[in-house]
């Protein structure tokens, strides 16, 4: 464990600047304008082993005209002293890469520290400095299933180390006494950080969350399913680190099933006609496709089962789309963010359990299936271009599911 397989062909996404801050995914072959290389001073002494990484980080700060050729154009030669064969062959390369990223975030005036992943070679995590721990509003829609909600709330209040947050539960039609008792308990237990509101209307995920935002006071909005459980005490810190950056729209997390397989590691567009989860059912202990699962990466979308954004970007794009009552409202929201020039990012170091579909069930009745088909049609009509060609996913990989297998 910890070594990325060198036998897999590496089919890369288009330009993903936050992915590049986590690993050198563009690799060796690149064509650069001579004037740009001269402008940044070419290769620098002191970055031996990762001199190309340092160069690309500096070059891409000077232009946003970056084009990707998705075809197979070269084969990486492997020899015993190559990092392609053994990352321990050049331990100085990892330190040089860490230094290159550290200097990059300093140049960009986004201070923080760069952490080398000890288990997966070539993977780095940027932990940005938070100058102001502004209020985070955690928004949780719910209906009955008090035990599941209580488990979620207990994990939030017992695990979270971020100092400034509130929890807002929107009760959409609960009828069980146990649910009322649960809400009353947490109101008494956390009177300064917990509030609940009734929302008496047919279930519409978008409208419920839009209503919740009106009640929320936070500068950051964290949308969370009631069937989740927090596993990372620094979860809010890590999400705020990214959300505070003006270039970032939505921030997502690694969601696991209780059997420690992946439920969500980012969203890939085009799967099932609209979108599906990356690395679903992969073992959580692995690195995924060429370290994709264990590195910070840009995705076109992330699931709102755990999604953070700044309030200002939420309001800018008009929140969630009410026409998408059940499915794809989070995908639509993320794509609206992209259309306004923001990037969405997945964080592997924010980990939660997700007991998927416990609270609302499956799309298994004629009415639900008809509604689901209607929402698929809405997405395909509105976002057909990006769903057909997800820039964060290589066109040589299949869209049957999110397993990164070759399209044959």
C-alpha cells in the first residue's frame, strides 16, 4: 500500500489547478511558449527531482490559456533509479516538490503549509491559513428517523474542533414523538449553537435548503445530510481553508459506507446520462486511480451530502434550483458555480460516513421514476455540453460508472 501502480495508463483531466497543487499530474511531456519560460526564468537550481513541477507551477501563474491533448502521446520510460519505478529512489524529489508548492502558494498570497502524504508517494496536501474563523452554518434537512439524526448531531458536537459554527435543522414533516424529543434535547444541550425550524411543504430538497439559508447567519454554508457521521475532527477547518479562497465555489469531502468502501470521492459528469460518484465502492484504504482518491482534486461537481460554500457565491448563483426537487440539484448548483468562473474541489482529508438513502428511500415507484426521468431530462437539456465532456475526466475513460476503466 502507498505505491501508485505504474502499469496503469494515466489518462489525465484538462487543466485542474488545485489538482496540480496536490500532485504533479501533468507529468513530463508539455509544450510551453518560449517567451513564458524565459519570463519565469526557466528551470531553477534547488528543485532537482521536481524541477518540471516547479516550472509548471510558475508558468501557469502567467497564463490561463492552457490546452490539454487527451490522446496517448508518450510512454514514461522506467528504470531502477526512476521515481516511476520506486519513489524511494529519489527522496530529495519529494522535498523539492514540497518546496515548489510552498513557494507557489506564497507567490499567490494564499499562505499555508504543504504536507507530504506519508502513505502515498507524490501526494501533497495544502493546509491554508485561516485568518478569520467566520461563522459556519451547518444545514441539515430531516424527517423523522430520530436515531439517525441524533447520531449525526452527536458526531458534530463531539468531534468538531472549529470554534465558530451553528447547526440548523429543517424539519420537513416529522410526525414521530421521538423526533420532537431529539430536537428538544439538542436545543437544551446546545442552546447557542443549535436551532430547528419547521418547513411544512412537500419534500423539495432545493426549496428546503434555500429556506434554511434564509434562517442561517453564517458566512459559510455547509449543507449536510442527516444520515452522515463525522470522522474527521478538523473537517470544518479543512473545508473553510478552501472555501475562503476567492477562486473556489463548492468544497466536497470523502464519504464512506460503514464497510469502509467509498460512497463519494467527487462527481463525474456523464455517468448514467448525467452524473455519478467517483471511485464508488473502492476500498477506502487505497489510492484510487493514479492517486486520484487520496489527493485534493478539482471536480466539476461534488455531492451536497456534505458541501461547503461561501454565502456570497450561493446567493450569486441563486442557490439550489427548485425544479430539481429530488435529484441533481447539487450537480446543477456546482455547474452554476463553474459557469460563474469558480472551481469546485474535493478533499480526501475530510472523511464522513454516509448511510445513504436511509432517510428518503430509493427511486423505486412509478411516480418517483417519472420524476427522476424528468430531472434527468432537465439536466441534459441545460448542461448537455459539459455532461458530454467533463473537463475533469478524461474522454478515454468509460462513463458506465466511476471506476476509471478504459473506454473500449
